[in-house]
C-alpha cells in the first residue's frame, strides 16, 4: 500500500468509512480544498487505484494557554506553529487492518519535516468522541478548551513525535 498526496484523477466516489460526514468531505471537498483553494492536502492510502484511507492536513497555530501546563514548558508565549490533522478516515473494507495507524505515522513524519523546514511544535487533531482512544494510544493529550466542544482538540508535542518516529528535525 502506498501513501501519497491525492491526485485530481483519483476516484474518491467508492470510498465509504461509515461516517457520512467524513465520506461527504472526501467525495465533495477534499479535491476542491487541495486543488482550488489550497487550504489543505489530503494524503491517501492506495493500492491498485483503490483508496483505503485518507488523512487531510493543513498548517495551523495553537495558543500556548490552551496547552496543558506540562506541555507549555520553555515554549514562547505567542501563537505556536502546528500541523493540523483535519480529518482521518479508513474505508470500511480496511478498518481494523492498521491503515489508520499507517496514515497517522505518515502525518507524524510530515510534522517532523515541517519542524525542520518551517517550524512546528506538534500535531493537533480535533478528535471525534469515538476516536479519542485511538489518539490517546499514540500519546495525544487533550487541549484545554472553553465549553464542551465536540470534537475534542488533542495535541501531540514534537518531542513525542520525534521519539516515536525515531526522527529528529534536522538542524539548520
């Protein structure tokens, strides 16, 4: 299975994750956001032209006060650059086979690259309630948010990403 950027020629119409909101986004807006508006890039897990999963990312920022106190140490007091994992979904035919974990690891490697090339303190994801356990398993922590937001913002700091991927952002 190859993970690569979505192409305009990819057939997204057969993708079914079981979540109508994620499916609708992928069918109707992933290409538009990537190729027309340039607001995010979707990466697909694909084999023989069949898309088994996707992850959509975009750059973003995070206010330091929203991080748990332990994650704030030694960080500057201005908006911090992050890689935002906007959406991650796996086709129903491939669920439970590690495709989501492969896509997440790919996104973490993008964050390592972003850290070395532009700056990035970590990855933030807005996790749906049913996905919180998945992200916590990989070390994501809940971000302090006002009110009872759904989805739940979660953060994985670059130090944890570098340790998990055994990659360090290169020094320039």
